């Protein structure tokens, strides 16, 4: 019996199945989808069993070293999906797999040294290195040439054995528990331990009274009774208590009590959109729905009730939400409805926590998975529905390999399981909307807010006029006045500042010099707390400049506005305002995001000032004002989606205001008040915006009229980059159909990162069945250069970013 194995080495040469002999004792247990340890060259590495066969064309096959799982970690569906992704996104199969399973499941091989000779026979240096130990990990060796030389010598002499050991990283959390031995249950404690052992008696007494036959965690016991572990273990030694080890999940939401929530009766329009989804769930029919519902129209409630239907059928559901709107508030709505049936997956979880949530799914202990992008891989086997909330969000596209889009995976899985997929948003992406208009997706609409609450009134402020009036502040007069009235009326406001493009950069007012990163073509960002300049791409840092390096002027300052600076100005202008600032700096610590939001929810602040993370999902009744400080910052990015992103963002931010009984207002500050994305955001007119934007896309040949693929070529050698890019472009032009346009090569918008020059080719196509194959040929043609890290070629199908 042989196993065909995918090895955990992401490289061109290893991107295929390797044959291994299945040792006889494993024959009964092994099956596809299990992890194994296999010899590979001189190493031992992890792999996944792909197939079991009785035939191999090889002369000599090495045996599998170890089987790591009693059950497959990959379902047959996941294996097929990995193959699909590897092919569609042009990446290695193992790379696709790696993003589908929790990191904890990927075992890392360790290089271990084991003493085989008598220690006294070793050179004194090595004796000292080993100390009292018998084995050592390679990475713990002192990295001195002499030591390594001696180790090598000793290994050649056979005194030290060097081997790779694959240790399973899937450390489960083990809890020790005790229970009263069945023979002594209910018996008088005095009779069992006598009078002397008072502490032990207390433990037994407590267990008799409170636990009965139940097992109690030793930790809990010692805490409850202010006693020691020693005392408890003594009782175990006397055979009065039974010690057991129990596996426990690390549940980040453990300490929170979720109030059961009654489900509201749906409004007529909600019922109207829910009905066809429920029907598809019932019929087990694969369809993709696009739910376009204005902000506050009750989309989430529709999701919840659709899921109820799925659970009632005994099936499972996945709900994707963007990482930043995976707020406690959001999680709470699902936990309150479905309780312990819900697993939550997001990147803020520790590796162990993620693994535990994943295992709950794998073991069928939960039926609903709520999470960010990668939750689309939740290994359910009876999927009844997949929901993608805020489907337009760019974060659903993974920017590393495999460069997949969650929507694409969701639809693949929907087809596999014969179940519906529901995409929801107040501002669907143009691609999805176009598909819905063409009937590929089924369009469902919620045009009004729940309870007929009015959409907020939007004021557009021309900041050029403010400057003419002599107002140099980042706050317009109107915004400031409206903030003031919120404080007076004890209402709340959110203030949004786009982080991207608006971070602080340094410029000389005398000669116009800007401080740039010496390795990347990008301005350095000023960090106030450390008074340093930092590059966001490579991490380069230097102290803030005191004088201009070009003209020696002292008038060198930072420009632009960060949230910190806005906060400072805000407290000067409105000293009475209580402000909570939410940005990457204030939410670094685990749980701080949640704490800040809770505090705001309790009314401990008047103004929530923040970046992208406050734009979405917030549902606080007292927010009656939403302010956007600079609406243009997104408009000027070199990206054909800039207008679309601006419209989406303005709509989302506006959507935070006036969601309850109090009427909402919005103030948008801008230098380009006439831009159509700002004008249509003012009137909440998604259709009008879409119509206008579609025109632009059609004229310039962008999605949804054309598909895109982006090739980026990077190297330290600028001549090599240019020559290679030109060769690749020529090859593509010759291989692809004549309707397909190959643009470039041109310099990437960020021309250099980490000293590597970057060029790109853009492919625009409508129908190109052989495209991925052609791109694969390109990638493998340059595999030597790529493997030696001389050159980088990145292939991005349907790119979301163009930097
Ligand atoms: N049928 C209903 N009856 C009463 N209240 C409802 C109903 N449906 C939803 N709501 C409430 O209306 C508010 C807005 O609903 P929800 O948050 O689901 O909207 P949404 O469309 O998901 O919003 P957004 O896209 O802006 O985040 C919530 O407070 C929700 O509890
Ligand atoms: Zn200068
Ligand atoms: Zn840099």
C-alpha cells in the first residue's frame, strides 16, 4: 500500500504528489486528509495524505515515519477546494492548504541533537553545551563557529545523533479534575479521613456537598477553598479522589454572559427578502442572492432568521463579516440568538483559541461559524447557507498567496453543497451589482430603514471656502457647531478620519523637501509618541529631522493630520468634549477595541474619533451625528476603484447616525464637493452612483466590463526587472487572444519596496480560458530566479490593490 503525499514545502519542485510506503501497522488507519511525517531528503517534514493506492511507478519508496492524526483533518471537500484554489489563483497546492487550516495544525520540524556516546568522551566545550541534558535543539546551540564545527565532528564520529523531529503543535488545553471515588460518595467525611487532616476533610466535605459525582477542576477547587494543590493530590494518592484530565476549549467569550434575545417580528420588506432565501435553503438549491439594504434596514435580522431555518433542518451556516466589524456587538447578536451553537473565528484570537474554535466545527459541536475572511473555510460538512455581510469590502480578498476572494470560495462551496449564498451590503461592489442586474445573482432589496426611520440629512462642506474665511482648523464651523449641540443635548457623535493617505508626512516649508524612505518609494510617517519617522512598508526608522537635509532650513514640519493631532485640536476647541480615540495605536492591546466601544456605548464619551474601524457595523442609538473630516483622501489613490471606495465609505459612515428614534445628521468635509461620489452619497443614491460609475468603467475598460489580472515583477536589479517584464509582456501578447489587452510593463505605483524595483503588467480580458495556464508557464519559467530570491513575480487574479 502506498500513500501519495503533498509535502509541506512551498516550492515549484515539490508542488506535486510524492509516493511513500504505508507501513503495515498503519494500513488499517490511514486515509486521505490525514497529516503524516515523512522523510524528505535528509529531513523529516509534515505532509498531507492525498491518495491511497496499491501501485507506484517508483523503484524505491521510503516509508511514512509517523501518522499524526487518528481522523482526517481535511474533508474530501477541502481537498478539492485546495486544488481549485491552487489552479485559479496560480499558487502551490500546499500554499492553498496552509490558508485553509489553523496555523496550530501545521507542525514545525525541529532539528534535535541527541547524545549517543558517553558525555565524558565529548570535547569539554560540547560537554558544557549539553550541561545536564541529553538532547538539545539545534536552534539553542550557541552560534559560534567553533561549537558548530565540534558538533559536526561529533556527529561524524557517531557521538551525537542529529535528527529532525516533527512535533505536533496542536497543544490542547488540558485541565485536571477530581471527583470523589465512587466507593466513598455520600459517606461521612469524618469516617474517611479522620480528625487530623482538617484541610483534606474540608475538600472532601465541599465536594460531597457541592459536586456529587461531578468532576471539578483542581484549580477551581484550590481557589474556592483557599487550599493547596498538594492537599488535593494527597487525597488522590489515598485513592479517595479520582484524578482525570479533561480537554478544555479556550473560549475568549467564556466570561461573557449573552442575554438571550427575543427575535423581533420581521417587517414586511424583511419578510419579502427572507422568503426566497428560506425557499432555496429548503429546496437545497444553489443560488447566489445579493441583498442590497440601506444602512439600518435590518439586514442582520434577515441573516439571523435565515440561519434559524438552516439549523432547523439540521444543517450548518457560515457568516462572514469584515474583520473590523467583527465587534463584540456583532458577535453578541449571533451568540444571543444561537448561544453555544456559534463558533467565532477572527485574527485577534490567539493561535490556540483559533484552533479550539476550529475543532468545535470539525467535531460538529457547533453549527454556526461567524468570522472574518478565512472562516469561509470552516470545515462543515452539511452546509445549508453561506452569508457574506458587507460583501463589497476589500478585505475579503487575501493579499498573500493564495490570493483568493472569499466570495469566490463561498460560491464554490455553495455549489458543492447545493446551498444558497447570500451577499449583503448597503453598497454592493459594482461587480456583484452588475451580476445581479444580469440575473446571475438574484437581487433582493431593502429600501427603507426599519420602522421607517429617516435616512440622515447630509451636509457637504467645501473646505476651500473655510480656508478663504480664514478657518485653518481641520474642523469646519458647521461641524464644530453641530458637535457642540450634541454635547449640550447629551447625544453622541462619530468622527471619521481616513488613515490611508492622511498619515503625517514631513515636508520642508522652505524648499519642499519631503522625507522619504531610502529603501522604498514612499514618504515616511511621523510618529508623535516616539518622535520618529517610520516607513510603513519596510519598518525603516529614523529620528525626526530638526533641519532640512537639503537647504538646512529649520522650517521642516510634519503635515497632514493623524487622529492624534485631531484629538489634540478637538480638545482645544471643545474642552468640554469627552473623546474616545480609536485607531491602530489605541487598539493594539488585546481587548482594547472592545473596551473602548463598550465605554462609548455606556455613554462615557461624547465623541468617538477613529479610522476605518469605526465606519462599519456600529449600532448605537444615541449617535445622531457622523462627521467625515476629509472625504477626498481616498479619491486620489491610484486605483480605478477610488470613487467606488469613497462612495461606500461615506455611505457607511453616514449610516451610523440616527439609527434609532433620534434623527441623524452627517457633515462631510471635502475639497472636491462636486465629485459625483460625494454628491450621490449626499442623496443616498446608490443607483445613480452606480450608473455614473459604470459609464466610467465601460469607457476605460475596467471591471465589471473586463476582468483583470495583475503581474508584478520585482528585483534589486533594475535592468533585470525591465528586461524580464518586457519579455513576459511580449510572451503574454503572443499567447493570449487578440481581444485581450496586455498593458505595460510600467512602473508600479510604489516603484520600490525594500530596495526592490517594481514593474507591472496588467491584463484586461473578457474571455480567456487559458489564462491561468499561461500565467503558470510564466511563473515556472522563472522558477530558478524566484527560488534564489533574485526576483519576485506575483500574480494576482482580480486584484483589489494596485500598489
Ligand atoms: N424587524 C425588526 N423589528 C424591530 N427592530 C429591528 C427589526 N429588524 C432590525 N431591527 C433593529 O434595527 C436596527 C438596524 O438593524 P441592523 O443592524 O440589522 O441593520 P443593518 O441593515 O444590518 O445595518 P448596517 O448595514 O447599517 O450595519 C438594529 O438595532 C436592529 O435590532
Ligand atoms: Zn529644505
Ligand atoms: Zn521602507
